[in-house]
C-alpha cells in the first residue's frame, strides 16, 4: 500500500493533516478512518505499542494513500503519541493538524467545524466542547459529566483560559507553527496531555477557541477513568496554576494585579489564623471574644476576599484574543527528535 504520496486532486484545504493516536482500538479504527473525508491531505496513524497490533490491522484493511502508519517502540501514552504525530505532520508540510482519537467517540464529519476558527484567523488552537448547552452532554455517563465539570474549573485556573470548557476533549486542531513551538516541551504524556497542552498554550499567549459538538458514546469502553485520574489531574492543575501565576504576575508582568493577589492572600490568611486562634481561646476559657477582636478578624477576611476577587477579575481579562501563528517563523527544516 503506498503511503507517502497524497492524492493529486486536492481541495483548497490541501495542507490539513489528521493525527490518530491508537491503543487497543481495532474494533473502531476502520470506521474512524473510513469516515474521514477528502478535506485531509495526510492521515497519520500512530500505533502506541498496541498489544493488538492496531497499526498492522490498519495497513491490512485500509487502502487509502493518505494513511501513513507509524509505531512507537514503547508505550508513550496519548500525549507522547499525539506529539509524535505532530512531528510527522509538521515534517510533511501541514498547515493545520487535527487530533482525532481512534475510539469512535469523535465524528470525523465535524473536522471542518473544528478547523474553521484557525482557517478564519480567529484562533491558534481549537477544540471540541461537549458542554456548550444544557442538553449537549446528553448521553455522557454521569460520573464522566461530573468529573468533566470539576476538571473544567481546575483547568480554567491552571491555564488561564477562563472561557474554555471541556478541557479533556481530545478532538482538537492546532496551527502547525504553534505546534512546532510545543513539540519539544515537556508536556504530560498521559491523560493529562490536553489539559497540560492548554497550560503550555497559555504560556505562548495563543488564542484557544471552543467548537460546540455532540459526543458519540457507543459500546466502546473508554480507557479514561475519572475516578483513577482525578487525584493526578488535581496535582497537575495545582502545579500548573502556581507556575502560571508566578510566571505571569511576578516575572513577566508584575503590577497592580500582583499586589491584589499578595495583599489578598496575606489579609485572608491573617484573618483566618487570628480569628481561629481567638475562637479556640474562647472555647477553652468560656470567655466570649470582644467585639474588637471579632472585627479585627473579620475585616481582613472581607478585604482579602475582595482583593482576591479583583485579582481573578483581572486574570479573566488577560485571556489572549490575538492569534500568534501569523507572527511565528515559517516551518523551515524538519523536526528530527526521536522518541
């Protein structure tokens, strides 16, 4: 099966590449690949050291000259596998790279909508959003819906993209110039990949845009368990939040917002510690705290909360609005990093 030359009769969107990371997805992968329309010039299927040899299965059953199968020597997780696909797409000359999971939960017919914000020059990175309206998540298992909402809030804090929902959604598109800025960064290889990628995009001041979509849930079993990953996600988001805030407000752009954060935390901490100590003393001695003591504890708490709310308001207004990919250098030279 030829694998290096794309079809000659390309549409105007001839430089779109699809990256399909695969692990134990033989039952769905053929349908996924068969439903990718002519909009894509390349389809990079990356076998993540699958025990069921998904890559071999694709080569034996798909006769599409756009499909290029590669294999990781060892299991690298969805993040490492996606980045390997990004490198192939960049080296091939892609302008826009779409990441489409091989589990059948993402409808390839939505690819034009996913890439539209980038084509229109409105975004550097676009992603699906299954929570765009009240009934949009219909069919999503309850535990997954609840976990997604919790992870969404944590991602807003850690990435700084306060308007973005459904951060674990893996149906994404990225401009190749932006992808080249990211492929050699130390991005999480596992299920935290999409969330960590948002954090890295925030560091570049890239514009991210949600695209409404309806998830497909069939008989396939998702390999992502909210119960198993919640603690690791929480740890990752806390670390990224501190890194983002320190880098943004103490290194790159210290100012009034920095003071709001510092004084807010100090006042809140003082009020809580002072008030707790005197409450405990009142319980131990049976002597009620004086009005002055109560006021001295309450006022710093109130002021601290106000300062922190002001900080959050300022942080929300910092969300990038101007895409960066037009100002990035052209994609000259191949990426040669070997995994």
